[in-house]
C-alpha cells in the first residue's frame, strides 16, 4: 500500500550511499575494517568497553544468553509486552522465560515490584526491554539483581542513545543487545550489536558469532593467519561490511534524529491533550532520557481497535501494535502457561495499544493531521462495552 504517512521511514542520504559504494569498491563485503570501526565507534558512543557487531538483534540476544551460560532448568524473568525475539532468545539457550507484568498504563516497562515477586530458586537472570526507547528503572532493577545474585540483560533494541542521568542505556547490565532493523532509530536494514564491560562475555560473543573459529576470514585475508581451529559450537551471526558502513553514518546522525523524535513526541502530546484528551500516552513526564523510538497510545476502553486502525488505514496513515503479549501466542501459551490473573496490566494495555507514525523526518504538520484524524475516527466508532476490542 502507498501510505500517505508510514509508521516509520529511513533517514538515509548521500552519506549512506557513498559509504556503501566505498565498500563495494573495496571488494571486501564480509566483516573487516568497516565492522571493526563500527564496533569501536559504537562502544565509544555508549561508553562501554566492548561492542560486537552481529547479523541482527535476535542474534545479539541469543549470544548474550549463551555468554551468560543460561541452560535448561534456568529461569529468566522477562516482560511479555515486547517483541517475541526477547523471549525466544531465552528459549534458544534452553532456559525458561517467566513472564512479568508491566508497571502500568503510564509506564509500560517491566514492573520492578513484579520482578521481585517472581524470583524463585531457579531464577538465573532478568531480561528487561526498554519499551519504545524509554529506559526501565535500571537503578532499582540493578539493586534487585545484585541482592539475589542474578545476571541482568538489557534488550535495548528501542533505546540507542537513551540514558539515565549521564549513563547511557547498555551500561546498566552484564550484557546488552541492540537492533538495527529498518524501523529502528539507527537503521541498517538488518544488524545488531552486543555490548558489555565484561571481558569474558565479549570473548565468548566474538567467538560464537562466527562458528567458534579462532581466526576470521579477514585475518587470513590480511595475512595474519593461515588456518583456524573450532573450539565450540558456534553460529553464523556475522554482520557484513555494507551494513557496518551504513551503521557508522547512522551513528553520527543518532543524537540529532533522537532530538527531532523528542520534539515530535512533544507535539503529539500537546495536540492530543488539546483535541483528544481521552487518549492516554504512556511515559508522560518520564524521569529518564528516552530515545523516542515509538509513539504508543492507549485507546479508551471499549473502542474497537480493529475499526480504529482500519479507519486510519483508509486515510493513508499506517499504524501498528506494540505488542501482542507474548504469553498469549499459541507456542508460548502451550509451553510456558501463565495464570489468568498474573499479567492483568499487560493484557489490558496489550488490548488497547496502537502505535502511531514517528520518525525523524516526519513533518510536524502531519502530527496535527494524524491527531485530528484520530479524533474524527473515534467520534465515528461506537463504544462496545461488552465485546473484545480486537
């Protein structure tokens, strides 16, 4: 469909094109100098010791779980209101995801109180996801992890550039994961990054991203090695030079683009407060510094979400849902069942959330039109008190 306003859009220009052509002219496409430079620059930007570029965000989460030694019998506390890869990476490692409720309708990050309530003798780690680019309450979560001797993993796919005080997201855990998918604040198409301040975690991740080989093709190309040993069961989770080159340019734009996203988010909030005050927008006056990845809204109770999204679609406005709760998917419901009363806030928000367009180059005038369109469609949809909203 030819959207009048898409949900997300790329902020690409001549710099990205030139970076890609430079790689093509070099005639070296697999991990090489561009990847090494991207890793160094990303680590410097975050203030972390190690950054390891990989094929995608899911691969980065999987490698993070493996580097921590998660195994069958281990439990990992994780939000259900996130993309399925967050929980899938735990299952890949053989461990069991234990779904935790979110804090509330105004804060759709994992609930700190629910984390502590769900800890058992089998709990090995906590995996948080910074929803929409808004940091979780990491100081409190870090204190809980330390008190119970648990590892801490950040799914920071939404949060490159977000911070708590002067400390950027990615610095608050044993290991953190970033995604560079096409709709992300820093986009390369596919691609991801594992970051850590732990030398041993970094060593394991670097080894396992490329079949656990002791030397890389680039090393052999440069004449630094002639053969290799395989010391573990590894994976083909390598990134390529084209994506790394794009990532380096995107990293330079990240802070400016996040600032623009923040201004657009403020414009949305002001317009909704004036025109559609019954719409709730999470993270109002949030105390931490967000990356503004998503613009989530909560429809009033009883509004048919499908009818609303179809009405927006008819106007050429793309919307989405972030996210259908993982514990309600067939695979996870059957393998990792959750009691009906365990995740009430997740299920409420999961049935009412709609994501509106947000990207750095979105026209502020379009924000006003989107809000006006939202108001008009809501006036046309009857409230259905006794029926499901999806």
